[in-house]
C-alpha cells in the first residue's frame, strides 16, 4: 500500500502529520524492481544533500575509526557529522557512549 502526502516543509508539522510519520516509520520496507535495495557500493557513495551552517572543529580519532570513516566515501565528514548529531539527540545512545 502506497500513501502519498504533500508536506509544506516551511511550516511546522501538525499533530496529524506527526502521527502519520510515526505510523509510516513502523511499516515494513518492501523492495521491488522499481525500488530495489541499495547495494553496499551505492550506500558508500550516498550522502544527504542538505544546506547546513556547520562549524569546523578538530577531533582526534583512532586510526581504526578514521579508516572506517574513510571507507564510507568522500562524504565521510558529513556522515560523521550526521552520526554525531543523531547520538547527541538520542539520550539512550548518548548514555551508552558516556
């Protein structure tokens, strides 16, 4: 079953839209020939195209972490930023890392 809704991203989500998104998140993913599962290579090349006002910082990483990060492709700094943001916004994950 496909459901399509238009959301004006310039306005805050309504309670109904939030509920719909939460319900959609619980649905199983079904791949087909029109929407096949991405390969590992495609995932490595993928990145989120967003406009951000990022600040540059210097972080020390272990050689193993750096190697793993670079294996994600040229956009690995963006991926690391997204991972860090997700962890900082998820108290359960944050507690596991502290």
